């Protein structure tokens, strides 16, 4: 699964990511906050079968950083 | 830890909620939050309104009201109770325990035992196991299990990760020794390494209430709280729930020889609709067997949420007949408890706010 495919899947489940690219800073996403973090955790668990922590998500600067968490855990 | 306890029955249930209604949208807009985001959160998490206790009302008051209404509905005298267990994290005092205070208020016999369990969202199942043990092996014929909290008092209004979630409630349940009944199958556990994920740091012996000033500190998401507020790492708690609840549910179902098809309902701690539906799905249960809308009416009621969900979703069938149910609570202390059992028919006093309206 390429980064573009992962982003597409993320955008499908978490529409806050619609319009974002790998270079988009997470902090600039509309309504970035605890709800988005929960939705990302759920997406990773259901679509990729990996558990990521909110600390790992908060450690990411950009959407690309977030996507990199997935292949490293697969 | 697994245990199977035979020859006990659940004889009655009652829940009293706080009397004040807090509206999620109105509260959020008053704090200046974006309407679209609020609506999105309300829809996703399942937040609409919650019932909180009026000033001066505590979990003890709410549970006393539930207990009195339940005893009235069952036509029982308080002197028939052999023990009272009080599950709470918001007791009236650090000493004495709430169970002894309730013992005095209800006028229980001096030979009746009274003790507290300091647990939250898993607490009702833990309390049920303790009550069942007292009836099966501890010499009690009837145990009053009360569980409730006023967690809305512990949250900071500017902490959107906790404040919109919690409602206040007190529950009462009667557990009785009986001649012949199928075993109740329990699974209790905890992962203390993660216990700090839900914490009120200040106010106990480790950090007394007057040990340092209450400085408001924003977190990474912009939520604000001080050290005497409830702090919850929502993402970690969600992961914990997904990790621990489904295996506990599977274990009790295996011991009870229950299948999803032959089980009438899975009643999870009503943390919020998002958590309940996700955990329920992971347990393999269809949505129609997993009530998830309690939070939208009452908020997350901590240890009272499972009895509230039982009454909210199953009053009619539980009053009339026996149901095969699986219950699972999970939360503070990173503790969890599940039980598979046949409950009913039983006496149910309806969910009511306290104080009662005129």
C-alpha cells in the first residue's frame, strides 16, 4: 500500500483529511483535536490492524509523518 | 481472574440521576466552540445531553434514593439486607465510607456488613461479583449493591476531553441467594501499569488538596485543567478498551457456553456511543443487541452506567422473563470486569432524577 493509497483510505474514514497532502502540518487541519485523534486510532485499528497511541500521533508534525507510522508497524 | 458463582439471582434494579440537564451544543457554543465541529463531535461520539447532580447532591444521595425506591418497589424491609456494598470514586468523605453512611441512613440491621469499593466504570461488575460471593459463600441472603459517582464535579469546563462526557447517577441492585440457578461467570482484571491514564492527581494522600496551588494548564489539544481535575488520556483509554474488553467478553461467553445468537444482549459500560459501538462490533455483536444510546440521554455515568443501560434498554423483557446477558465494564485503574449470566425476571424501579420534581 503506497502512501497515496493510505492517505486516500484515511480521507475516506476521517474526512478532516480531505484536501490534505503528505506535507500538510497536522496542526493546520480544520478542527484538529481529540476527536480527530480518536478517529485516527480507530482507522488504524480497523483498516490496518495496528494500534497506535495518541502520544505517537501527537509526535507527528505532518500527515506524512502519520502515514509513516503504518508501514513501520505492519 | 475467572470465577463462576452459582445459586444467586439479581432481584432488582433502580437508578437515580442528577436533576440538572446540560446540553452539549449549548455548552460548547457558550464556550465559543465552532458549531460545525460540535455537531460533528455530537454525531460521532454520541453526545446530546447529560444529567448532572444539583449543588449539594452527592453519589450517596443518589444511591440512597435509588435504594429506597427499589426497596419500596420490591416490598422489602431494609432489615432484610445482610450487606451493603458501595462502589464509588466520589465518596462524601475520605472517612467514613459511603456504605456505612448509607447503612445508617437506611436503618440497616447492625449485623449487616458495609464496605466500599473504589472503582469507576468497571465497578458495577466488580461489585456484582462481590455481592454474589457474599450470597453464595459469605452467609448473606440478600445484598444491596449501590454504585454511583458525581464525576461532573471533577472536570474542568474548558476540558473538552472530559467535561462534556460525564453525567451523575446512583444505582441500587438487590442480589439474593437462591436455591437453584445457573452460574454467573465473571472475568475480572486490571493493568495497573496504565492506571494513570485516568487520574485526579491532587486531593489524595500522595498530593493533598492543599499541597500546591491549582494552576490551570493547557494540554496539546488545547484543553485546560488543574491538578484536582479529572484528566483522561482519551486515545489511550480507547485503545485500552479495544484491547481488554473483547477478550473478557469472549472469556465469559466461553465459560457460559453462550453464542452471540443465543445471547439477548451485550451491555457495555456506556462510555460514549463511539466506544460502545466500536467495542461491541469487535466483540462480534450486532448493533441491535448492544445498547449504545444511554450517554445521549444521561452522559457517562461511571459505575452506574451498566444498571442504567439495563433499565433503559431492557425494562420490559427483564421485568417479565429471564434474559441471557453479557455485561462488561472497563475504565479507571485500567480495570475491567465482565459477566455472563441469566438475569430476570426482576423488580425494576424506573430511572428518575433526584431530587424528584414536584
